[in-house]
């Protein structure tokens, strides 16, 4: 209503008061944002520098409660300059590691280690990758898989066992060709 008043009566003596009330109303709406997605939407639709710091702080507060990696990636994309970005990055790394650890296939852990090679979870991730790869290679029962496993994980505790699964090539009988 105040915004409508200000547009309809721009010369009124109360127009400044109406605009001030519009600003307060917008700020009250902004302060109700409690998800990263809402904060991103506000940032996109309200580029006002006066509200930027408030929106960034609200987004950080929301990001600390988030369990969605997508929301955390959004925070880092839209609010990367915020002082809390390293904390959000750390939380994201933790969630990504947890997801990769719970995935039965080695590909998820491989992807995690590709994105976070210096992670605090990297050593544990490499051990899990070795174990998951061993399980996969064992299930496949393929000579090429065995060799690839040994090439990738020569120091694995399973290396000796996998070496025993490799068949030596037998020369063909008969022809010299």
C-alpha cells in the first residue's frame, strides 16, 4: 500500500514516509529468509548494497543448518566473499565425503578425491577407494581388472591376494606363428 501511495502521489508531503515504510517492510521480509535458496533469490532480485550484508549473514546462518550439498554449493557461488565461506566449504567437504563413503561403488570416492585432493578426509578416502575397488575387482573376476587394481594400488593389503589371481599367459601349442 505504501509503495502504491508513493507511486500515485509522488508530490505528497508523506511520500518520504511511505518510502521509508516500504524499505522497512522489505527488510522485515528479508530477515525472515531462513534457507540458502531464499537468500539467493533475494540477492538476485534485490541488488541493494544496504541489504547485501544482511542477506549474506542470513545465508551463512542457513548454510550452517543445511544438509543439502546443492545448497552449500549455491552459498559458495553467490556468497563466496563472506567470512563464513571457509566454514561452509569445510561442511560441504564433510557432506561430500560422507556421501562418497556410503556409496558402494568406488566411483563416488574417486570423484570426491578428484575434487578435494587435499581434504582432511583424503587419506581415509584413498583407503576406502582401495577397499571398494578391491571388492569390485573381486566380483568382476577379470584379469585386466586384477592388473589395473595392482597398478593403481600396489601397496594395498590385498595386493598379494590379487597377484595370486593373475594367470600367467600359456604359450599356444602347435604353430610358431
